[in-house]
């Protein structure tokens, strides 16, 4: 019989198949079919993108020219525009505001065919530092309430270009998903006087069965109430509300564990498509939130969300987190 499990953060229920779980080779393998044509993100094609916002590059080279390691440009087709005022207003029962925000692309490296598991640790550190730098810069804009960093890998996860990249979107409001997490964490803190995520981390470290890998500063595990098979979270072991304020040693530690878990995901599930999201505190929280703990959520695209999920808000998980962690942990 399957188990119903309740997420202590947002109160969401999931159905976990515990009697006849799907194993890694039971899932359909991702077929990454990319749009053909010249890649605007490749080295030497700097004139094919909007003018760069920032870059890590050889100091002897000029902006919008070769010589870069990580490059940030505005999204050519942005979801939101940075120019203008928010202009909130009502239309009967409906709330409306102008589509104000920022939408940036962080081009991870000059290499078209190198994802995070293929890069050197120092190259991954450069990516993380740039993500932090751009987030801190966007936080200064008083119009923006939340800065969301995410990565879509593979066409079925929403990626339209093969060249590895992250996206950064600044929003004039706190979006629903992180907002529900923040509210749930606040309620837990008010009742128990402790950070829910710190308690979750302690339990995972004690039980060990869902832990994939850990190092001095970070831990990666398959959450007990996963929404997707082989879902992984990465949490800093020391309570922190903002990922963008990491110290250099924490950046180096995150680079290592990120490379490790994404390589394990590739090997166990034959290079699946996935979504990678960082949940962090809202932009205008000086000093951070004592009740909220930033974290990374990595969600492989192994099955489709269908009518039952949309109709109920439940998720159906075909592989129990304990078993998923075992496969990810033991891969050589």
C-alpha cells in the first residue's frame, strides 16, 4: 500500500509508492532534441546577445568580446521589463500591475557542451559567485521584492537553448511557492522556537537513510516528502537566509557538492532533464529571516504532472526518497 505524507513546510500531501517502486531503469530516458541554428551564447558570438551586464573575464579584454569565463546578459525575450513603474491598480475584483522586473541570463561558461559536472571546481565557483553578485545588485532596487535564480536543463524541463545557462528573475512581489514556504517556516518557528529547516537537516543527518552526500558546509538529501522521484535538496548546515551572502569557503564547498550531486543524477538516471531552483529570503529582509533557511531544490523530469496532480495539488512519487537516495549515494 502507498503512503500519504504531509510536507511540514507548506502542508502539501504527496502519495509515495512504497510497495512497487520504480527503479532508475524503469523511467523513460530523456531525449534532448535542441533547436538547430547558431548558438548566441557560444564563445565568439557575443554580438548575437544583448549587451552584457557583467562578466568574469580576462582584464585585458573588452566587454561584449571574447575573453570571458562567465557572462551575464539581459534575456532577449524577457518575461518582465526593468524600465518603468509598478503602477498597481484594481480592475473590479482583480489586481493588476505593470510587468516590471528584471530577467537576466547567466551564461555558465564558454563551452557549449560542458555542464556543471564537466567543469573544474574553480569554474563552478565563478558561476556561483556571479549568481550571488547579480542577486545582491538586484536586491538594491527598491521595486523588487524577490530574486529567483533557476536553471532548466533539457527541453522537457523548459530549456530552449542547449548552451548551459541559469536565469535570474527579479519580481515586484513574493511569488506563491517561496511565500508559502516562508509562511510555513514562520508558523513552525512561532510554535517551537526553532527553524524548521534546521530541524529537518538534523533529522536527516541523524537518520542518514535519505542523505546522498555531505561535506563540511552543505548536505544533499532526498526529502522525506519529495514531490518528484529522485528529487534532491541541498541545504547549508549553518543557518542562513540568503544564498547570495555566502563566504568564499562556502562558495567553494557548494561548488564541490553541486558538481557531485549533478554527476550522480546524470549517472543514475542517464542524464535526465531537471529543474534547479534556489529558494531564498525576500530581497528586503535586512539581516535575513531567523525562521527561514535558503536551499536548492533539484527536480528531475521523470514523469508528467497530469490531471490528478492538477486537480488535487497532491504529487505522486513512484520511487520512495529512501530508495532514490540509496541509488544516488552508491553510484560509482
